[in-house]
C-alpha cells in the first residue's frame, strides 16, 4: 500500500467523542506485553523487534514471501497503478510506515504554523504495555517519529520529553547518536529557551499537571509547537464525569489531531493531516482490505458511525448480522457518551 499523505485543505481540532482505551499502568523500565487483542489479525514486526504482536490492520505484514523474480516487475507495476485508485491506498502498509506517515503529517502541520497537535496510533501493541519487550518497541517507534520529524522540518532543536526520568536517562544512554534532546515530565526544567519543537512521548494522565504546565509555558512568547505522541491522558481512574469534560473542553480541544489510526470491529477510523477523517469498512470480497464508507470534516462520534452503518444496512441485503452487530456496538458506546 502506498503511504502517501492525503492532500485536503482542512483543519480539525481535537475533541474526542469516542472514549479511547488507556492504560493505568505507570511507566517503568520493564513491562510485560500479553497479546491482548480482540481483533483478528496477522502478526507484526517492527524493524527493531523480533517478537510477535497483532493488530486489526491485517495489511501490516510480518514477513513478506520471497518474490518470484520473473513476475516481480509486472506485479509491482500493476499494483502501483491499482493502489492509486483504491479506497484504502492512503493507509500505510506496515507499522513503521504508519509512524513515518504520522511524523510527515506532523511536519506539515508545524510548517504551516500549527502549535498544538496529537498523534494517536491506537493499535493494540501500542495500547497494551504489560509484557517484557513491549515498551522497548514503543521507544523504538518513537525514535522513528522523532528522526523523521527532524528530517522533514529541518529543525535541529527538537526536545523529546519522556514519561519518567528513568526512561529518559536510559534512552539517552542507548541513543548516543540521537540528534534530538532528552527530558522527562518530572524534570525541574524540561523545556529550554532554545528548544524549537517539543514532543511529549506517551504522556500519562498521572502527569497531567506537568503536561498542562509545559503546554502553558510553550504558549508564551515566543510560542513553540507542542506535539503529544500517543497521549494517555484519559483513564478509568480519572472517572467519566466533570474531570474528563473539563480536560476535553479546556485542554485537549486546543490540540489538532494530525494523525489518527484506530482499528474497529467494522473496519477502521483514519485521519492524516491535512486530509479529512475517513471511516473504512472491511471489504468482504477482499480479505485484509478496506472500502471507504464516508469522509468527515471533524472526528466522527458514535452517532455518526451508527447512522453511517444504519444507512449501509438499508442499502444492502447482505451482511445483515454484521451490520446489526456494528450498530449494537456503537449504540452502546453512544449511550455511554450521552451518560457522560
């Protein structure tokens, strides 16, 4: 699949309507990662990891089969032409590609004058960080994001702020060749005056006070871009009442979601700045492929999804059971949102 950025003149602020799964596990230098995923999928490999993880994005291959030398050129030419015309050609072909694509979208946002952005890769192996080795993969992916951001923005003063001092110190020791600077949320002075772009790596809800303080300081003269990469600021421990509404209304609403990828039972939700939000449905005729169900100018909420698939149900006589299931899932989510 091509991993090109979608070109579309549109700017959208962060105002999530669908609760996102977060982990209440504090960060440490050692994690376990049970392969907890309710979705059917192939195993994935990052370029720096050898253990297997799973995701709904079945187009993310673990190992490519050996190509046939006699047919490779013809197939590549044919596939390239087809992919440009496919609904899901905007989706990346692997996890590293998704991270690079998200970094490219962030660079476009920053270069256009954007100040606050979030990147959300809600793929299972980046959400369930309970097994040994899972956090290592997370850090390696964050480095791909940071290195690509530096390459695309030409900035030499990018500050990476990690969740805790231990992680920041360990990665600084391991990545002696890194161009970006290191800090942690708990540092006395995590941001210096000459930092040009600040990236918070998986900021946690337990450190929300520090996150808000840094964001406020970066808004002062001169204002500097702040990127939150896979933030985990909403948790069950925070509750679903006033605190979450306040967080969304007064803080998260000031951020633009420049990249969003989330597998769902019916397909996927995707956004790549400056493109629109896209809802995909599984292509029942082609395994591991998606059809574009609809585009939205802002983040679709549970009601949008429910209405969308209710319309699809009326148009099609096939797949009745699947659509009923999808509608039921989002009716439940919608009720929860309304209760909030």
